[in-house]
């Protein structure tokens, strides 16, 4: 059974590296020599695109649109900071978004906010009012 390939093997080349691939290939270098000089094995894809389309720049990827808007994301973050003990389900219900709890959690992680779990014990110190 073959080993599972890791994503790190498929790192994208920068624009400068793509230009180097095209220049080296036009200079009669082999793909093996190019791969060794760049420490990457994706030079063939870059060259094929250059041969086919006469451009080495990456195409913008089409991806699935986000389930929440930036405004909803800001509202979720503001709610999380204001109510530190609120769970993701409570934040989602208070804000009124129609996305899943996992989506709200992902957006909070993108905003450098860790998961919040509600306090499940009695506080030992009195709360300041």
C-alpha cells in the first residue's frame, strides 16, 4: 500500500521561481536539473502552462463562496469578546446567522479567537458588579 502523499509536496512556486523555470527550460536545461536547482518537482507544470498559454502566472482559483459576510464575522468576534463564557451555539443563536456551528468556530479561529467553553463550575471568587 503506497504512503499517503502530503500536501507539502505540492507547494506552489512564486512568480520569480516560475520565471526561473521558464528561463532555465529555454536555456536547454532538463527538468531534473531545474528541479534540483529549485528544490521542487513542480517545474513541469509551469513549463506546460508556458508552452500552452504563453504565461507563467497562476490563475486565480475559483472557490466556494463564504457562508458568512465580513459584517457577520465582525459581529461574531465582537460577541465573543463581550461574552467570554458564551458557547459557539449561543453566539450563533444571538447573532442570528444561518450557518453551522463549525463555520462560526472557523471564522473565530481566523480572527485569532480560540474556542470558548461555558463555565461549568461555581466560581470561587465573588463576581465584581
